[in-house]
C-alpha cells in the first residue's frame, strides 16, 4: 500500500458557502478572504468549520495529500470512525498506520466540501492546538491565494480567470509532482546547485537534505549552525535538524540571499528522491510573497504582496 503524504481564529469575511457536490462558480468578487493567524507552535492557521460547527484552527497544507484531524479533536467532536479504512500515512519523520474518520463537511472561506475522509493524527508534542490539516483533497476545488505579508487566505472558484487573481503580467510556474502522491514540486537552486523542492506551506521551516547541503557547500556543523527543536511528525520519532545560513536560494524566478534553513535527512525526501538534492520549501521562505496555488492545474504564481 502506498502511503498518503503529509509533508480559534476569526474570519475577516465569510461568504455564503459554495457546496461542491453541485458546484456553480460565483462571481470573483464573491470569493471570500479569511485571516491567516499564528498558532503558539509557529504554524499559521485558518478558520474552518467542520460539520457546521466552529470555526476551528486548521493548517492549510500544500504538503498534504489529504485532510487530517488531531486525536483530541476527534474525541471532542465524536467523529465517526470508518471501519476497515486504516491507512499508512507518511510524514516528515516516517510512516505510521492511522485511522480514518468521516467529516460530513468542511467549510473554509465560503467553499464547502462534503464527505471528507480525514486521517487521525497523534496529538502534537509542542504548544500547538490546531484541530487538523486541510490538504490537497480540499484545495482541488478552488484556486487558493496565500498572501503571507497581508496575513490572509482567499479562495477563488476554479473558473476565475487567472489574471484577475495573479495580475495581467503574471507568468504561471508549471509544477512537477512527487511520484505516487499529489504533492507539487519545482526546481530550486542553492548557491547555484540545482535540486528539487516540495512546496509545503504546512512546514514551518524550509528543510534540505544533507546531500543537498554538501553539494551546495554548506556545513551544518559549522559554528553558525545550531541543533534545533526536534521534529516529531506523524510517526513521533524525533529528528534533530541543524539550523543556520545556507546562502542564496532561488525558485520560481525569485532569489533570496542569506537564507536560513534546516539541514536534516527526512525519510519523506530520502525515499522519494533517492538521495538526490531535495528540500521542503516551507512557509519561512514563502512568507514575503503572495502565492497563488492551483493544485488541480499543477501551477503556481509567486507575486509581490501589496503588504510587502
């Protein structure tokens, strides 16, 4: 069995839900914007309703095949378990078997998706109190604009002309896809050395493999690096990253000088890219941009934010 992947806030504006079992696109101006709010653990969260209740804080995660809920939320909401549907779930630190639960509906920014099968995640070991993760299964139904400097998320019907979202002079970046998953990938260079990156808004930090670091001339045991907090992931097997300056990082036509990232060999990268230079492109390097994410179309736009 191929594993699935996972690589209280107030909304600013909430339009009437668009129920996607019989989806009819509203006009673009009817698209809704919600707040992107910080969680105590450092993740950004969005306010989503589950089964008509809430809002609850969820991570909107381009690095997750499917949606998921933490065990405390399952217990509190008495969510029904789907018998015989346990799955292998592959996270950053390894693979584990998880149960699956039915969500009658999930609503975010005026878009509603019904009958979601969500994985149960073990409760976090940090200060996070997120209810769960909204993954690509939900985002397939909309074009999502992450405006990190403005601290907002907007969802647009897929029929919306992209110039109305990204601007008339914007150029789409065609994305690859990680084999046997729904995770989108793009080329990236560090200090002129090319690798592959998984676009992962659910990862607080950008994380590169030791092979990528070595090829790019990065020594994670240099004095400028330090051992950071453990990464537990879904398997709860801790990995200790080394955090420090990695130099010049380029992706999607943009370049960031003096970037800081973590060096760590995550099983999810090792098994998918066979030891080749690879990384998770996380929220820390995306936080200066407006990211327009069309998962179903396998394309993104990376634009300056009006709040930048």
